[in-house]
């Protein structure tokens, strides 16, 4: 796949021990590159969620086609300066 994508990563910890979700995504991005994606720079939207605790831990990865949503700004403020 070489088009822009949106990736959702749901992490299921193996214990209640705290962990940084951003550290896990780097490994998943590297895994996707060359297997599902040509390059991880194709990722336009990234969502990372914590799931419930499961024995052994797990990760669920969803890769979807991405199209830029229309841009709108509240009121007449326009884009940020």
C-alpha cells in the first residue's frame, strides 16, 4: 500500500503496570513499513488506545485508507497564525 493511511493501535497490557503508549507505536510503525506500508511516512492519522488487561498482552492494529477531511474553523477566526 502506498497511499496515505490512518492507523489505530489498541494495546492490551499484560498487567496493570504503567507503560508509555508512544514507545509501542514506533515498533509497530517499523513493523508495518515494508510489509503493509511502503514507508511509515504514509501515516496521516494515528490513534493509540489502551485496552483491558489480557494474559500475555496483545496489540490490535487497524490500517485504513486516509482522505483529508475538510478543514473548518470555529466562527470567523480563520486558521491559526
